[in-house]
């Protein structure tokens, strides 16, 4: 056995021991009681807010893709919802690939245009997150340790506002390999400040709806939540979900939420109950919608074609 295999075997063994120790000593009774006594009306509201966030996300992507590849608004929405369903039952970039495949199949969108539109959508979502955090933290009362986050968000936004008119974007794109420059620059040429305004506003709406979904899911399990707690959990959950290593990010989501809530003194059993409720809100309705749109077999097939689609592009 190679050294690398020995390392992974040792890592797996240590992880298993820690997991067993955690399972034995964790206060499961509190988690079970919190879930059993959950407020179903608040969970329903959290589900609707989560779906609204996906619709805003799909609309923003539609506007980014439209100049380079004409397609229907409802196709972009269906692709976004199906992608979320695929992410709930698969790993890595499966959901993004499903989005590209669906718009390519239904409306003839070129794969390269679809892939690069997702790249630009991610950039817009990152900028809109900075804008959302800066605005929210300036309004709601926060702990002193969160002030640097607000200041940092405003600094980043200021740098971006100055860099755009000075042409920093094209210079950075010029540093990319030549084989990547034409599609990237072609896509960026259509994303003028005027065209970016609507996708950026929709992305902020996406983050706002996600925030509501987190807040209501936590409140449904009677966790001592607040606007700041749910905001911190939202940021931690999205950071933890950058690379999906489990279907639906199960486990990683709960761990990220626990870390986010730890700074506010929320007990582990309550944090786990809130994480499980949020997972149910994010997965069950979305998978049901995905099955209604493409069928169970369609979800499975879309989730297994990552390499084929990227290779074709």
C-alpha cells in the first residue's frame, strides 16, 4: 500500500473514532425534542422563501445568459430548480452541469455559452453577497466582532466600483490562457454596467430570501435565533457548501451551522435540530419539484453526466 493510501486509511480511521465518540456523547434527546415540537407553519414559510430564492437566482442567470444565447425565461427557471434538486441527491458540480444540459436540450443553448454564463453568475452572486452583507450589517444591531466584516464588505465594493471604469477587468482577463480568453471576453462584453444592474438586484433578492428561509427554519425549531444568528449561519453554510462532498451537503451543512451558532452560545443539540430542519426545507420541496419537471430517472441521469458535458464544452 502506498503512503498516500496509508494516509487516507489513517485519516478515515481517526474520523470514524471521532464520529463514534461524537454520537455517543452528543445530547440527542434535545435534538429529537426540538424537531418533534417544530412549528410546521414556519417550516412551510421557510420552504416558500427557499423556493423564492431559487426563482430569483434563476432569473438573474437568465438575464446573464440571454445576450449570448437566446432562450426562454421558463427554461432557465426549470433548469435552476432541477439543478437544486440534483445537488440535493448528488455531489460536486452536478447541479451546475444539469442546468447547462437542460437549457441546451430544451432551447439549444451552446454548452460553452451555458458554462461561462454560470461563471459570470457566480461572480455576480459573490458581489451581491458583499452588497447584501454591507447593507444588512449597517442596519441591524450586531456584535463588535462583526463590524470588521461590514467594513471589509464596503471596502471590497469600493474597490470594485473603482476598478470597473478603470478597465481592470479586461486586464485581468488578459492574464488567462489564450484558449480561455475568447469566450470569457465575449461574455464580459455583453455584461455592461447597465445589463448587470438587474442580475445584481435579483441576486441580492436571492440572498435576502435565503436569509428569511434560515431565520424561519431556525425559529420553527424554537432555537434562540435572531437576525444576526441567521445571517452568520447563512454565511457559514454557503462557505461550507462551496465544494459539495456529500449529497445535499448533508453533514457539512450541519457542521457549518454549528460553527456559526457557536459564537452566539447556542447549544449543540439546538444547532443540530435547526440544521436538520433547514436541510428538510431545502431538500424535500425542491426534489419534489425536480421530479415533477424531469422525473426521477431524469434527475439521476442529469446527476451522472458531469465529465461528458464539461468535456464536450
